[in-house]
C-alpha cells in the first residue's frame, strides 16, 4: 500500500501542477477567445476524440490491465508480445472508426451546420487528435503496469497542457497566422506525447515488438477475446455517457458551440475536483490485478477503503474551494463578456458537475476492482445502465434547461451508477468503502464553506481570493488532520513536518 500511496501522491502533485497549467490555459482562453472557439478546442475535440478512441481501442486497455501479470510472470521482456497486439488491434479499430466518420460526415453536417458551423469546418482534424489519444492511452495503460505512473501523469497532465499553452501564446503573438492554424497544430498534441512515451519505453527496454503469438497469448486467447469485448463495450457506453453532454448541447441548445464552451469551462472546474482520481487509478490497477491473481482479498479491500476516503477528502476540499471563489474569480480575472453575462447559469452548471464528481470520487476505485476481477463482465452491465439513463436524460434536460440540464443529469446518473457498483461488490465480496470518516469529511467541508462564506462573501478582488482560499484551506486541512480522516494523509503530513523541522533546525545550527 505504501507504493500506491507514494506514487499516488507524487502523481497527484504532477496532476495538480498540470491543472495549474490548465488553469492558466483556460484563463487565456476565457479572456482572449470567444466561448464558441473554446467550445471547439476544449469541448468538441475532447468529447468526439474520446468517443472515437473508446470505439477504436477494442477493449485493449482492459486486456492489458487484466492479463499483464500473466505475461510478466511467464515471459521474459524480450518475448512479451502483449503491447504489440494491443497497439495493432487498436490501430485497426481506429481505421474502422475513421472510415465510419468519413462515410457519415453528411449526417454530421445536417445536425451541426446551423448551430455549430466551426465544428463542421474542422471536423476532419478531430481524427489525428483521436489517433494520438488512442495510441497514447494504450501505451499509458501498459506503462501503469510497469509502474511508470509518474511519467504518464507528467505527459498527459503537464506536457499536453504546456504544449497547448505555447500554441496559444504563439497564436496571440501573431506567430501562428489564423485560428485554423492553431486548431490544426492542437490536433497533433496527443500524437506528440504518444511518440515521447513510446521512445522512452523502447529506449529503456520496457517495450519490445514481438509479432509471433506467445504461449500466454495462445493459452488465454479465448478469455482475452471475451474480456476485451466486454471491456470494450463497457468503456464505450460509459464514455458516450460521460462525453454525451457536449454533443447534445452543440446540436440542440441555442448558441451551439458557445453553450458548449460555457459548459466545458464549468466542466474543467469540475475536473479539478476529480484531479487525484487518475493518479490513484494509475497506482492501483497494477496491485489490484496482482492481488486478484494471488486471491489476496484483504489487500483489495484495503485499497478500496483507502481510495474512497483519500479521494473524498481531496474532492470535497477542492470542490468547496472552487465554489467559494467561482463567481469572484470569473469577474476578477476579466473573462470574456459572454462568460460574465451567463455567470449564474455558468455557476449552476459547475455546482452540479462538481457534485457528480464527488460522488464518483467518494465511492473509491470500484470500477477498477470490478474490471480486474473475474466478474469483469459486470463492468459492461453497469456501463450499459449508465448509458441507458444518461442519453435520454441529457437530451430531455438540455432541451428544457439548456446547458445546466446535462449537469443535473450527471448527479442523478452517476449516483445510481456508483451505487450499483458498490452494492455489487458488497454482495459478492462483502467489501464496502465507507466509514464514519466519510460523513465527517462531508460535514467538515460544509462547515468550512459556511464559515468562509459568512466571513468573506461581501469581499471581492484578487487579495480576497487569496485570503478566502487560505482561510478555508487552513480550516479544512487542520480539521482533516485533527479528525484523522485518512491513513494516507497523516504519513504525508508527518513527513513534510519532519523535513520542515529539519530545514529549520539546520538553519539555526548554521
């Protein structure tokens, strides 16, 4: 567990640094770009590109996550053919998806040319964006098994955003001539980080391309087929549900891409709430796969419970911090007038998106536990339930309440989705992630919000953003340590305190 904690904490630090870059990027986009331009770059590219990736990968991340321990235990690295088949099959899947996208381009034009004409104009540039995402995600899943979570966190969370920020600065300085050039270069961003990761893995001897089936591939071929198919189906329906909001908003909400831009900006703020999740997942998947293979149910339950409370503590703290500063921040940093004109709707969308993310974070790594177990077929079943609920609700609520409709739908659907998974794990293995600390975390966050709201609600401007934030963090961190909410937080605090005391003591002796 200490390995998971160490990698999770380091990766979380990288993730938050990346989100800091993302905040700067979004600040630039919010101030200098219209919501429809932002909606195209950060909304539709990511939504459509991600859905294309999940159709294209054909279940290869599930295949890597479940079967890597068998390849590792039975083959030397030079004969491990798993990554070769994962990449080749995903590339084949992408070609089929790209061909489908070309064939049905007329349908896309029909639905989007009036409300979102820029999306139609740059439609084909989503294809290289999706190809890069496909290649990178397969390599990332394999790297997680190699315990290279820090590097993958850096590439996805820092390098990707850093490159994007450089492109924006070059565009604003006039080096890139025209918005179209910016869009086209941005579409190559994932291909860049996929190439960096591939070169590193090859040069470090951790990836070898083997084109003849190994004894492991032959032995487990039928199981690999069935699991990859079910994992693929579950991933497709889950991610259609997750990214469906932007697609519906662009098609049915007045304003089209402008409404997508507002929603996506609120979604970025919501993603800050969820920032530690990727790091925890990355550090947990390998140990969970090994623990299932070793039938170490006690370790699985410990990972489940600790991931729940650690993610809940982080998500509640970040959610309340943003909630306290949301409206003041938009005005203080002088976002584009279209954002300020829709501030109440903008805030409401973030409120519900953030609550949905807390639900998803606060139920731990239930998806990864199911996906790496022998009951991985349930991953597809629960994902299908999520899609069945999400698709009609997103459409109906978007038609009725505009861009806030899908945000409200998220809270409802993700609550049911995670409840089903938690009930399943409890009934099958008597595992459940909650404790009295879960309730105490929610109460601590609510108390910190009320106190800081009453003290600082009438205060505005940059100095008060810092004062309000520091006051809440002081209350929340002190409360989390005093109540001993998470076993993973206390050791970190003790280490930091010891190092600070060492630095202070060393300074005095000198």
